[in-house]
């Protein structure tokens, strides 16, 4: 009887030992994969609708190494201002390095904006640097985005003319941002605020891919995330710019819904709703 008990116990220990050893010795993977899928009522990039005030479906994927180096991609449908070289999709490639030092997090890298199916002079390359830290219950982030001189940001005066090569002028673009988030204690709600300043070419770019169509302008947003049901997040945000009719008149109808004269401006203030599933 005692022998059978010992034998049974020994078999149990033998069966459990590999699992225990595996749990103790298996190191965490140096590679992490994360991503998200979102549905939005409007895709606003720096305050300007990229989907003609219509809905957007977006996806993002990031592969990160424990060293801080990461690569990723972002995709969204399009239908907004300009022509994007005739493309109906934005597909971005992203690479960077992100590291936390104490309470501060540094994130530097580059984004390559591409427009599949569009003209060859529509892609934009932009470098970025972000610094995040905490101030009491809030997380604050300052960002600098710089697109060096390139033909896709060049000067072109004739609005609403698609599929043109431009005049060969190369321009650059600067975008400065400030963002803040704060969780509301005892709730699944995170309040968010954003402000940005764009300075670039005062025009469309050769194929409507300018990052600052009116040259200089401010954009801002106020909103909140609500986390619910595991990995789902609902967001509502008020988005606005200081682009007025006088600043954008020379770009009509490109900044009008439907790209027709007299249409509602796609730079007007709006409320954007979205649902995001993260993995």
C-alpha cells in the first residue's frame, strides 16, 4: 500500500517536473507583437478629413524587440481632400526605437506614407521624435515630426487638377504636438487632449498629399476613451482647426465634401466616434 502511494506520488512528480522546469527556465520572448483594428466615423489627420467626412476602417500592427527597436504598419481607406495620387488607401511603414528611462519614455523613428495605386510622386517620408512623462495623474507627450524636402510636398498652384507631376519644387513640413491623458479614478474613462501646429508648403503638393495644405495652421481635439469588454475601447473626440474660408479659398473645391464648390468644408469642427479592438 505504501509502495503504491509512493509510486503514484513519484509518477505525479515526474509528470510535473518537466512543466515546472519549463516554467522556471523558459525566458520571456524578446519579441512582442501587438496590433489593433478600428472603425471610425471619420478619419481626421491633423484636423483634416481624409475620408470626405465618411467612415474609415483602420488596422495597425507592431513588432517590437526588447532592445526598443520596432517596426510596424498602418492602413486606412481614403476619400478626402486632394487626390492622394488617385489612391483610395493609405498604407504606412513605420520603424523606430522606444525606451523608458526612469519616468520618461523616448520614441524616435520614421514613417513612410504610401498610397497604393496612386501616382509615383505621392509618397511622403517623415521623421518623428516623442518624449512622454508623468505629471501627477496625467501623462504628457511632446512630439516633433519633420518631413525633409521632397517632391511630394512641392508647390503646385492649380487646385483640383489630379495626376500631375508638379513643377519639381521640393518642400519640407514641420509638425509640433502636445498631448495629455488622465485616467478618471474609479471609472474606465481616460480623458484626452491634443494640440498641433503645422508649417509647410502652402498648396496641394503635386498629387494632394501635402501635410499642411494651407501652409500654417493649428489643430486640436478633446475626447475620452472608455475601456469595456476586455480589449475593446470606445472613443469620442471633438476635432477642430483654425483653417477658415479665407485661408482655404484658393484650395477649393479640394477642402469641400465631395470636392465640389459650395460643399461643406472637411476642415470644419466635428465629433468623431470610434471603436478599437486591441490585441
